[in-house]
């Protein structure tokens, strides 16, 4: 099989909502992947911030292999130890012993669950951010603040108001006594890794307190240690009412969670919501293994240090206008060059990244990335930037 053979077959049998992939990946180990032509790449996207420990990590392989040989699926009719252990761990990570967890399979599903939970307050209005991405299912798409994704599927859910991200004045005007929830990303990933003012989340929390609205933090992309904290909002000192998680939670397997905190934890009643595959024994085994490894190896401290190094070094590359983000979720804003051109040039020399928009390259490597691999990425980007001029 070759890249061309596989992409040709892709075009025949798979719907065209993604376009045609440039390459077909067939193998991975750690932060290195190989395509079907045998070419190796340094994977600095990690399945869009999903392969939190990279590819074929021994801890995850062991956990998944052992679990699939023991008990693979039970649905939501029965309890099993992994889901309970993971839920207890996530509750511990929130710092609120009364928090409760709902498991699903993806970030969109986690945000759908948060949306339904907010209806249990008796209110209908929702405030979200312009440029935000919360998923593509109809409810999650209603929350997503990107017109190009929304407009082909109108009408969506009514009562959702989008305000400029980071504009606390606009947020204050939008949230009323009729607002069920405010949903916000600590860092907007799909919009180009956009960071709000340092006191923004604290002020949004105060507004929600004043108006009695739920504050939902979408930590789908920032969660699981990617920013150097478990969820990505901790620096602000706030406690949200709801946290949504996915991507890195399953260590590369499909797993999401909606964590409700405080009084929000008791809003759902039996029959209100469900997921056949949510909290599956295999995916939760992977999540538990990933969390255990991250804790045992002090990965969060490592991520914080590597993020600081990357931001400092990348900002000095000629042609880079700005570097935004935290930890190992960074956006590299280019002065003149198109992000798609730089992304393609990096792929040609064996580096995989993502053009988040016309001018921003997004990187989100696995948390096990080494200092040597980071330096290789920096030197590769320098080379591409120089050659492109």
C-alpha cells in the first residue's frame, strides 16, 4: 500500500467532508509516526491534542490489552470498576468531593450533555464566545461561534448569544437572569490558540455568580495536562460549575466526560441522558493508565517548562509575529507567510503540525515529547521559514 493508493481508496469510499488527506499513516511509536510510503514524521499534532502519551505507549498498551482480554463492554446497565475509579479520580482532580461525572465518547457529546444539563435549571438562554469551537453536532454547533461551520445548517438551537472572547464588558451585557449557562474555553484552540486576559475567567465567574448562571469550562483541548494543569483554568483560581473533557482523556481512545460540580452535580435525574459506549471498560482503562503515568513521572511540571522554552525560542524566529498558548498547546502567528504553506513545507521535511487558520500554526505534541524532539521542531521551523522567503 502507498499513500496514493490509500488516498485514492479514501476518495471512493469515504464522504468528502474532510477533503483528501495528504498522507496515510500506518504506524507510530511515541512522537514518531510512519506513512504508507515508509516516510517518518515527528508528530507535533498528536491526533489534535488527543494522543496525550503519544503512539503505542507501553502503559496504555498494557492497560488496554489486559482489559480487552477481561471485559470489553457492559453498556450503562451495569457498573464496572474502571468507570468508578476514573470518575473518583476526576472528582479528586476538581477539588470538589461532591462533583459527579457523566461519561461519553467525544468533546461534542460532553458539550451536548452540558447543554442538556443547563436546561434543568429551568432557563433557556446561553452565552458563548465568538470564534469558539464546541463541536459539530447540532447542539454543540449551536454553541460554536464560527459562522462558516454554522450557516449551512441553520436553524440551530435558539437563544445562544456569541460575544467577543476576552471582552468582559460584552459578557456582562449578555448574561442575564434568564441565562442558563455561559460556556467558555480557557484557551480557544480551533480559533488559533487564543488566550484571554489574565483575569477574564475570574470576572466571568463573578458574572455567573451574580446572575445565577452555570459556568461551563470546555477543557476538551486544554485538559489532561496539556497546559501544565489538569484542566487549563486552574491559574485563574476559579471553580466552574461544569467541566467538559475528551481528546487526551482517553489516551488516544474515544472517551469524553462532563463533570458537574457543586449543586450542578445533582441536576440530572434518572433517564435524563445516556450514552451506550460512555465509560467503556477499555477506554477508561486507558484513561486511568495515562493519568497514573502523568502523575508518576511529574509530567505536568515538564510540560510547563517545555512550553516556556518553546514560546521563548519560537518567538525569536524571523517571520514569527507572536506565540500564544500554554504548555504544549501553542499557536504560532506568522507575519506574512500562509500557515498552510508552512504546514505543507514542514510535512515535506517530516514534521506534522496544523494550520489553525490562514496565519496561525497550531502545535499540540504528546506530553512525552523530549527536549531533543522539541529542538528538532524549532530548527525545522527555522529552516522552512528561511527557505520560504
